[in-house]
């Protein structure tokens, strides 16, 4: 979930909680709104944490003692 979609979920939830005054049988629009707001907040926190992740790259250059060949090795992984 990206930041924009989390904000959209929170906005739709807020509209359902505070702006819509409809009686739908067997459905609580207020509860659905609160659930959407909570999902949006969780998604926003997730997106902010994910944007702080960085990629770690480690590289090594070695020379083979038997053949004299230079070996270059690079590894990269997600860091947190």
C-alpha cells in the first residue's frame, strides 16, 4: 500500500463516519468508516516504514593466487 492509497482509505472512512447519515439495514456505516480509517492508518505507517528501507551493496575484489585472475564479487540486499 502506498501513501496515497492509505490517505484515500482514511478519507473514505471519514466521509462514512461523519458525513453520511443513511440507515442501511444490517450494516453500520460508522463501523465500516472506522475500519477504513484504521486500515488507512496502518497502511500509512507501513508505507512510511517501507520508504525508510535502504539497499546495502557490498563488493569485493580478490586476486586468485594460482592463476592471477582478478575476481570481482558484488552482493546487494535490502537493509532495515
